[in-house]
């Protein structure tokens, strides 16, 4: 999770405050093609999860 300071938000804003998460990819000694493939699969998996949980539109 990305650290935030929400102390200035009111009650209604806190109820709809978004959750922001970041994913960092670090290459390993594997080939660049393996790294790119793993990155794409991870991104697609995260997108699928967000759609299933109603966090993104299925476009």
C-alpha cells in the first residue's frame, strides 16, 4: 500500500477513499523474454481480480 495522510478528510470522504497499491517488477537473471512474459501475466491477473471484485470496468 502507498502511505497516505488522510487525517484532513471528513467522514464522507473517508467512506469513499480509494485504495492505491503499486506493483514493482525486478528483473532476475532469467531472460528478458521470461521477465516480460511474467510481467504481462501478472498484470492480466491483477486486472482480472479487480474486475471480479468490482474494482474496475471489464473494458
